[in-house]
């Protein structure tokens, strides 16, 4: 990872409590949360993604909680949700998939969804990156039955794309 390098080169951009990359071909912003202890810093970092020249209104977001140093408490999730709900999201139309490998991360992500009053058609929590990407790319309208129509080639492409968009752990 090269902090501060533009995402269009395929590198990750470091923004304090997170890193991200934008894959315009796939239509996904990949976000890796590193820490969630400062709600204001986290929400500001998420907002700065919109300043990247590769960002587009209709991009989907795949937010990975696997890198979190610690899962935020319910009070911290509430604070993050409260600040997030104040952010101007007019015109943003993409779906948001949060990946939480641990049960605690999944519960915090679901709690966040409740606090921001997210709809199932635009916000989901997943245990695997594959399921998250399949829903983002193929689950139009929040209909997960589209998974069955996914070909092996599509699944391999999503897996390959996801692995290319993952930073190596330090």
C-alpha cells in the first residue's frame, strides 16, 4: 500500500481510520476500516472518498471490517450513525455491503444499519466478501435469488477482482 497515491493507479489511498480503492470497471469502492474509535474522523474520511476523481455517484461500496483493531461498542456505533445521518447523501444511489467476519463485527454493522434506518435494498451485512460482491453486482433490488443465476466464470471474476483490491496485511 502506498499512502496518498491516487486510486486510479490501482493503489490504495490512506485516509486516517481507513484505506480505500475505487474499481470503476466493477463500480465498487472498496473500503477497509482500520479503526472506529473516533466517529468524526471516520465519517470525515468516508466523506473524503467522494473527492477522489474516480468517484461516481452510482458506485457501490464494499466496507470490510476485518481490519478493525477492535469492534466498536454500541455507543460508538450510535455516534458514527448519528454523524453519518447528518452527511449529505443526495444523489448517492449505490448499495452498501458491510463485511464482518466476526459475529461482533456483524452485530455492530447491523446495529449501524438500524440507527441510520437503512433499507434492505441498499444496505446489507455479510460474512463473506464473495456474498457481498455478488449482492452488489447481481442483487439488483435487493433480490438475493439472483445468486443462483451467477455463473462460475462470474464468481471467479468477482473473487479475482476482490483479491486484487485487497491490501496486504502489515
